[in-house]
C-alpha cells in the first residue's frame, strides 16, 4: 500500500459558522416504523418506483433475546408496503441494501452464527424471497456496510474483515455475479485497526473507499482513502492526518475527483462535520469544517441534484445528552447554503443517509428514539424542494448525472451517466464552439458508460451533452497529448 503524507491542514481549511444564504426547506412528511421492539436503522436505498427500502435490526424482548434482520419497504409517500424479519436464533442485522437493474432488492446482513459472516438475500419488488447466499465460513468476521448494484448486473460489497488474530481488521472489497456468487475478494491494510465506512463506484468502473486507519496505542484514527480498478487492484491510497471518527461517505465529483464527508474529533473532545475535496489522484483541494454545537456528526453526504452537496447526520448541544437530526446544504466549494436541525425533546432523532427524490426533494432516513430512550424506530423524513435552486427560480430537477474518468485524458476516457427517467436517451460530443462531432442515440436508461476515443481528435476542450425528456446535462472533457 503506497502512502502519502498529505495533510488536511496543508490545504485550504475553513471553519464554517456563518449565516446561511437560504432558508431551510419545508417538511412534507415525517413517519416512523417499528414493531414495539428495539428497532435499529442502518441503511436505505430508493426503490425502482420511488419508494424506500430500509434495513437494520429488530431486537426481540422475549425469552430468545435475539436480533433479526429487519427490512421495511415503503411507497414514495412513505406508506409501508411490506416488511420482512428474518435470521438465526442469535444476533443478525441488515447492514446495507441496494436496488438491482431489474428492480429487485438485495440486502447484505451480518449473521453472528458460526463466528459471524456476511449474507446476501434478494427479494422481488413485492417481497418474495428470490435467493440467499453466504460468502462462506472463510469470511468469518466480515461486515458489509456498502452494497452497490453494478452495470454488468453484479454486486460490489465493501466494509471490513477481521484478520487472523480475530481482533484487528482490514478494508474489504468483493464482487459477486447477479445471483450473489462470489467472483473475487480483496483485503487492504497495514495498520492494526482499519474500518471502511464508505464506497462508491468510479466513472471507469473501479471503486473508491474511505474509512479509518488506527494504531492501538493511539485512540485517534486517521482518514484513509483507497482507489482501485474494476478488479479491486489498488491504484493509490492516502492517509490524511485528521482525527477521524466512524462513519462517513465518499462520492466522485464531475471532475474525476472525490468528495469525502465524515466527523472529525477536536482536541477539546467536541466533534465537527467536515467535507474534503480531493483531486483524481487523492491530493487535497480544500477542507471545510461545520461547527454548530459541541457534537456535530456527519453520517453521509450526497451530490445535490442542483449542484453542490447535502450532508446529513446529527447534532448535540452542550449540556444536552440527546441528539437531533442535522442537514447541511453546501455549494460545490463547501460553502453553506442552508442548514436545518430536526428533533424534539421527547424524541431524539438522527439521520444516517439521504436519498435525492425524483421531484427535486430529499428523503432522509435514520432513527427516531422512542420510550425511555432505550429503543428506536426506523424514521423517514421528506423535505420540500431545495431552496438553493438556481436563482430561487423553479427549475426542472437536475436528475441526469454525468462524470468522466480520466480527466484530462490522452487516449480515451469513460463517461458514466445515470438517470431515474425512462424514455429516449441520447448523448452528443461537441467542440467548445458547439459543433457536433458524434451522437449516440437509443442509450439505455438508468446507468451506463460511453467510451470517448481520442483518436482523430485534436488537443483541446470538448463537451459531452446528455439529453432525455427535455432534461440536459453536460460534462467538460479535456484531451491532452
């Protein structure tokens, strides 16, 4: 593993506590889901019809004292459609979920029986069990926190796996075919304790992971990012010497770089949410810290349909033991556009993930504490449209996603696209002056990739334009020789 001594503090670092430029979005609805049990939320994904699939665990308070995997599926208005609870007679929980290209729901779960291993279970959109696979006893002590449906129909899993000593752990990445059969697995690590919390598929079909690398003699963890190719072979890895805590996420930006979000512990014991922009080789471009109260936690960040990012997590004020849900909306440079804190004294709440909706709103998922604070329910919260849309004008939600890698390029580059819409989809390569060079029609809706061959093209700038149903997205391409 190749290291870099890049420091977050060597880049432009700001502590943001200024006034937001916009007001908060209104709440459209807020709903909780539980079975009078101790339900703990872990992850969620948007279903093919705009609903939400949530996974976690249900703790049974009867004589069995067991924990089962819990899966709850809702429609686009948050109304529960169906739910499933399953597992062994020990401790099991659903840790990740994704939606396949054909609309099925795949759940990754940790099963404590036989030392603990990772299982995959696939359900139809109506809740019928289609298949279930164990990764095998050789992967005892493996936790999957990220599950990605790939363009080739397979699945990518990432998290961390125990080493032979049964105590320390490595970053872990695996790929399966469309029915969960393991194709390959990779482990990455050179420190005593390493945990992978976030993973994203890159424009060239590879992966980028983020998490912590920590030495036992120090309670402080360092942020670690690892970049791989499509077969899981490491391309580069970098440590960033910030005091880092669990959780967080990574997304690839339109310029081929990465935005990494998480929680940084300060020397006074307080915590701040942060967002770091990296270039395509992992060098820090800038870092922003967001300080509201003594305990700001960032669980995840996503790219906003309107540009920039939305960070979600929880916040705790000084002298208060309870937490409230936290949203921080920033522009592409990390400057705050608006913030919102959601909670009630009798019902502490926290967000774990955010799902941009087709209508330009956001659906946030997390936990809503119930009773005497010893139990919690799954929780969904939907906002109205983003106040930070372009110039406060009503706009068509920017739902077409484009990214390219490598950029700049000297022979060829891959442009990845994503769209939730159905209907004719086309792409056009144009010069900087607007002259059309190549046009692709009849592209498959959903996710796909277009290879741009630089042969026959002159050195310079180009644009790739994606069009569907009157929506347009563009990405800049730079060819160098």
